[in-house]
């Protein structure tokens, strides 16, 4: 029988719910802003377009929850 290690970090229901909401919102934004906008013919094309969207999302696009800064800019200012 294999013994499982107990995780030292506990997930609290509120944090877990927030995490699930964030992931769901991010998936929706990716689908709406990127995947639905392009008809991909190959996996390489899909990877390229998704990488462009991810770069824009993290480096350029302002986020209202970050005082209308990009995540990269917000992180730089917070450091």
C-alpha cells in the first residue's frame, strides 16, 4: 500500500472559491478574446496566436483590478 503525504498547505474554502472563479474568468477571456477570433489550421498557428494573446494580456492590456495597469507593470511597481 502506498502512503500519501499530507499537504502542509491548507486550502480554505474562500481561497479555493476565489481561485476557481479566477480560473473560470481567465478561460472565458481567453476563449472570447483569442480562440473565438481565429480559425486555427495547425497546432503551431494556435500556439503562436495564443502566445501573442498571452503576451498582450500580461504586458499591455490594463486590468481594472490592478488599478488599470498591466500585470507586469503592477508587479514592477509593487516590488
